[in-house]
C-alpha cells in the first residue's frame, strides 16, 4: 500500500507536468491510471484493499469536498471579484441553469425519475475549478476573461453542492417545490455564512493575538473541520461554511482595514482604511502553497479512486454519458450571447471551457452514500459524462490555442510588411 501511495503521488506530479507542458488534462490521466490498476484492467489492487477504500470513501469524499471549497476560495480576491462580478455572475447563472435544464430533460426522456433527474442535472452543471484554474495559469488570458472564468468555476462549484444536496434532502422527505428549494438554500447559506465568517474572524484573532509565532498550518485545517462539523450540526452546509471561511481568510487584510476605517475617528485613518492599508493579512504565500499541495493530494487520489470504479462493460452507460457531454458542449456555445461584445478569441475560450470534475464526482458519491442513487448504471453514466467533458473541453481548448497562435503569427507578418 505504501508503495502504491508513493507511485500514485509521483504519477500525480507527472500528470500535472504533462498538463502544463502539453495541455493533456491531469484529471483524465488520473482516471485512466485508476482504471488501469483496477479490477477491469490489470487488477493490481487486492480485493481487501478495495473493501478498505470503500469503507473510508464517505469520510474522504466529505473532506475532499470541504477542502475543495476552502482552497478554491483562496483564489477569489474580493477587489477583482467586484470588478468582474457582473459578467461573471451572469455567465455562471446562465450556464449552470441551461446545463441543468438540458441534462434533466435528457434524463427524463430516458425514463429516469423526475426528482432524481433534477438532482443529477444540478450535480453535473458546474464547471470544474480543478480544470479551470490550472488552465488559466497556463493560458494567462488578459482582462475580464480570467476573472469571469475563475469566478464561474468557483461559483458553479458552490451551486453544484448547494442545489444538488438541497435536492437530496427534499427527495429524502419526498417534497418538491421551488419555494422549498429556495427556503432550503437560504437556510443553508445563512447558517454556513454565519459560521464561516465568525469562525474565520475568531481564528484570525487567535492566530495574531494569542499564538503569534507558534502558528501551525495544520491548525487551520483542524479549525475548518471543526467549523464543518458545527455547521452541519446546526443544519447548515459545512462545505459552504468552508468557502466563507476561506473568503474571509483570503481577503482579511482588505476586510479588516475597512472595519478599522469605519471605526476610525479622523478622516485620514478612514481614507487609509478604505484603501486597505490598515488591515491584517491572515495568510501568507507559504500557507497558500501548502493548502494547494493538500488539494493536489486529495484531487489525485479522488480521481484515481473514480477510475477504479469505472465499468467499461456497460456500453449503454458510455453512450448516454457521451450524449450528455455532447449536449453540454453544444449549449456552451450559447454563452456567446453574453460575451458578444468581447474579442473573438476571448469568446471562443469561454465557450471552450466546460469540463466537469471534483465537485460533481464528490457530490454524486455523497448522494450514493445516502441511498438516493441505487443504480450502478447511473453512477457509470455520470463518471463517463465527467470524463467525456474533460476530453471534449480539452479538444476545444487545443483548437482555441491553435487559432490564437495563427492569428498572432498573421498579425506579426502583417506588421512586418
């Protein structure tokens, strides 16, 4: 097992290198590795270990989901957020709702239950931040595009978790209404937001005033888990609480400066406070790097685990997963309605990025563990759908990069003439 863990982590770093160098998604490579060592290929994982993995999967999935939300929130700068919030919010809501409707309609047409189809539609409609963020670092798009795509991946991860888990609770009590969904979402956000913000404020105070030089990166993770537990106990969503906790930690300097500015007695201090010059920075770059490595570890093992579960013998599941992925690819082009005033290449990039990933897979695992999904075929369809969106989105991004390169070469040739 130790040898296996070591080799998987090494492969994860290798997969990230391949993605950065050649654009082949590391998520896809990890799934293929899981399949290759799984029972349907080389069968290198003993049955006893598979049983153990399945036993700890619920705990691992919950932690992966909450840490995904926390680490993803560390990339959201509130100042940049406010600048691109209009376009980013519109893009996020539009694509999420359209994708949810299309996936739901296709599943209903295939004779699946209405409520289950809606749940799966919500679960599979968020763009993967694990795919988008490394891609943005690689492509470095300028202007509003970076903010819009980063914001969409962060927000739709939240939408995926909130709406899908809300539907799961409604299916449990066998009640469905838009009023019930709205009330449940507001309740989840209210409790989670309060716990996340209060927890972050208390932790920043303890970190700066009490512990000071005795700071530990792991202690922050333990606080996140504690906030997750308390939030779930109070009826909120622990993963969303982790998101709010991360947002406050990431933007602590700006937020604390504004609070000091409001409370200041003279105009100069008020002005400095509003500019963000009086605040306390809760996180440094070393911490962000550390949390990024934890996220890498979770992502690596989660997608390898997903590969272990894939059943390639069910051709019907492969076909339906592919059809759903092609439908999502087609409707992604509708986002150009919102980006029609942008540059042609920017519009192409936005319509090319639609891969699904960790949030969708983790939510589906939680739904399965709660007994809402009992059919192995539905799980197979979902996994194949995620894989197909990663492949199709990667192909679209490759075409975008080729077109951009040709345009730049043509522009240089024209300038030289």
